[in-house]
C-alpha cells in the first residue's frame, strides 16, 4: 500500500485550519448498500479516516447516502460504514464517512495507521 498526504482546508483561505489526512492505497472488496436497498460489489482504491475512493458498476448521485460493508482485515469483524457520495473521478466515486461510531472509527484508524506504516 502507498500513502499520500492530502491537504483539506475550510475553503475560506484560513491556512491555520488546514489539516493533513493520511490516505492509503487499498485493494479491498466491499459491498455498497444503496438507500433504495440495492447492494453492489465494489473495490476500494484508497481510504482515509474520512472516506474512501470506490469503484463500482453503479454510479450514485452526488450526496446519495450509502453504507460501505467492509472487512478491514481478514481477522476483523465486518463494518457497516455510513457515508455520502462526495466526489467523482474517472475511476469511481468518493464516499465521505458520516456518523461513525467509536468502534467503526477506531477500526478505520487502526487500518489506516497499519497500512501507512
């Protein structure tokens, strides 16, 4: 896995509020559960504690609420990560996580930290 540093700002030019997020390349098989009940297999291209870049045969709408069903490590439990579609690329779309509970956030942080090491 490869790591990249992404800078995100508040959009108002306040550099003091910018933060650095570790995003790691990943090759994870997941299921995207759409609000209408449709479930599709997908592949994660990269992941951070804030979201993931996903390739799926169904392209959702911007802002669409989805759940990513993922097993972050082979020995780990399955996680249902809630989020919303926040960006699109030629390779897929980005899901920004929203409302993660403590267990989900901790599992995600551990996965990203271990992949970045």
